[in-house]
C-alpha cells in the first residue's frame, strides 16, 4: 500500500475487512494442501489500516498469551516487519500456528471495538502474515542474556509444553522436553490435518523453540522410563511441568462399536496425519474409507475427521474412477449448538460434507466378516438447557431409522490417558482423569510440579493450552528464583 495521510476513524471504519484467500472447494477436496492461502502483502497492510489503535485495547484481554496486538499491527502498518515480528513473538512462541488454528473470533477479535458496528480487524490473519513473513526471511532467535543453573523438565511437546519450555528457556533455564511419540508437536502433528496446519509450519515453530536452547527427547514415556520422582531425585530437575494433553478417546458405548470400520477420531487422525496415511502407498499406512462415512460429533475434531475422510475418498474415487464418497456429520443437537468454529463448518459444507442434525446413533450393524454395514439412529428434539447452557437433546419415541454407512468415526471428545506416573506421584486427579491444578498458576498437589492444557481442562483449544503453559512458566520462574535466593 502506498504512502498516504493518516486516516480518520471514520475512514478506517469504512475499509472492508479482507477475506481470506482460499483454494477452490472443487480443487481442495482432491488434495491435502493448505486450504487457507493467507494474505498478500497489500491485503495485510490494508487490513492493518483498519485498526483504531485504541487507548484501552480490549483485544489484548481476549488473548490467552497477551500478545501486544495494536503494537504489532501498527508496526506492520508502517512497514516495519522486523519490529512487528519482535512484538508478536515477545509473548507468543508459536505465532504461525496460532494464526492458523486459534479461534480468534471468540477471543481477541470478539473484543475488537470495530466489531461493535461492523467486522473486527482480522487479527488472526495478520498474525499469520507476520509469522509467515519471518519464516520466509529466516527466524532469528532472541539473545539469552543470562544462563541459570536450574533445570526444568517438561512432559509433552504439544502447545502447552512448547510454550512453557520456550518461555523458561528465554529466562535462561536448562529445559528438557520429554515426548512419548517419535516426533515432537503433540496434537499439532497427530491431530490437526495438513490442509489446516502444514507440518512444515509446526516443524519451523518447534525449531525456533529448540534454537532457544530447549532439548527435546522423543520416545520417552514418563512413567515407564522415569517416574516423576526419578526426574527430581536421579535426573537433577528442579521443577516439572506436565503438558501431556488428553489422548484417551470417548466412545458412545452402543452395540456394534467394536466392528471393523469404526474409528475413534484420535486413531483416524493419527493415521492420516502423523503416520501420513494421506500419502499411501508412498507411506505404508493404509486408512480404509468406504463409500458412506458417518462422523459422530460436531466439534473441530469432527470437522477435521469429516474433511479428511472426504479427501481420502475423493482421491480413491479419482484413482479408480468410482463414485465419490458421501460423508455425513451426525449430531444430536441442532446447527446452533455446534461447538466447531464457524469457518471450519463453512469449509466443510463448501467441500460437500453433509450435516444430519438432531440425530443420535443407538446401534452399529455389521457383516458376518465383522465390518460395518449400517447404523441405527433415533431422531432428537431439544429440551431444557443442561449444565453447559445448551438445550439438552431428548429422543423422540418411535423415530428410529437406519443409515446406510460403512465407516464410522467417533469424535465425541477425549480425556487424559491414565499414565503410569499418576499411580505413585502424589498428584491429585479428578474423576475424569484430569490433574488438579491451580487455575492461575498451574501448581499441582505435588511439590515443584505444575500442569497445564488438556491434562488439566480436558480437550480444549491450542491457544488455551498455550496460555496455561505461559502462566505456569511465569510461576515456575518466580518460585525457582525465590528458592535460589533463600539458599
């Protein structure tokens, strides 16, 4: 955008919000390339012009990692990209990831003043633009001015663990991340599809955390190789942060769930993403997809599962010149209650995913060979609100019907895995398996042990886990400094 005079508030409010550039639906259903293509430089600067640079910016209050939003947007507007990057990464270690998967519409953008009379500034898209600019030019880690003698162990390399580790490394601590899988990233690599979050982006963000001095040890299942007490007593760690996520899938507990062709969303997405099932046979991970797929649930994981199934089926259809697949989202509530992001629902609809609302499965049918052959469902109606505030679905008597499906993906949420370290560590857990931790600091019931992310809250968002990791890092730093001072 060329140089121009300073715009008035009225002129800024008159600028239209830029839409995201996307792959065309008919093209993207046949590939796993990123759907959202990002802003051009001109679009980013014009969108930045919409920011009113409020004296009391509410947008920051809506950000779990407290990014100085107006400041990084102003730097972008002035063309000072180096400063924009610096400001953005002053509180966010993973901006290229956040710019793609954070629900900004319910966080920073929801509080944007412009949103009261029109559309808010596209903060998330600007965050992505700035982060991608840096990745393209080459990431330069900040200089660590002080090296400390204390060591911190971080269990899990998902968004909570990476954030906590990065913040502590910036303070000069020796940080080691222990990851149970063979690659780092947690849900960022096994759960979120390539077309929403390219793995080269995740790797670049992890490389940045490593450049801060963080060591990542993969194939380490804490509780099997080391207990928490081993980390303190034998490995010399002064503090531990638990960011192990929630990887235990929940099922419907209906007849037929053990038939072949029934996946948990965790298994399905892990096969497709982490194990590169979408590149079969180049990668030796077959993922069987039938002609008619039902995905149970309507959250972001359900959308990811449905869109992956559609692409796998379309690729098979094109290859073998067969009928394109039919993919359904089956949800027991109405469209209004869907927890998925609006843009993910919109993308799924554009690609051809079908939505069956107010429908609940009650049995899965199978063949003599043990494969899914159909699904018995019942229609629902909405009753009084439940504890979540959403109206409770109630079965309609006599409304049972059969759906012709040959693949079922259950995407009803997850809980923390009952890992071994819980058994002897003294950590208090809830009846849902989550770790009891202070909401503000992340402190658990075990001395010098903190926790954050899905291991505490149950399945939630990437950015909320990052916020928990950030708060815990701040508290760990304060406690370690205080302990060293008292020695």
